[in-house]
């Protein structure tokens, strides 16, 4: 089972969170993108852009933050953090 935890922060506090589970046989990359699509749909957000720094941080720690620079639209929170919490 693959699980990705998404947390939205504003003012140093977590405003909302969700966990997306995926038991499919796809690659890790496909699972991450599919989970991020579901998170953006649930949170009513545009899809964030993966900047080089975002990709590097995610590869290193299986966790990254998307700030205003990562979104085309304006956001009403400080950042969106995603973290892989379980992999098969």
C-alpha cells in the first residue's frame, strides 16, 4: 500500500490534511502524481508546479512543500506539504 499525506499550513498551523491511499501496481512516480491530483481536487487547488528545488527535496526526504511560487493561481495559505508515509 502506498500512502501520501498532504497538509495545508497557514500562520504556522495545520489548517487541513488528508491521506491518499493507492494499492495499484503503478510506479512510485505515477502514484505520487495521481495522489497529488486527488489532493488538489479535494482541496480545490490548481496543480502545483514541481520546481527543481521541490523535486530535489522530495527525492531526498520523500517530503516537500509547495509555496506560492509553485502555484499559478493565488493561494490563501502559506504552503502545502506532501509526505510519503507508507510504501510497499
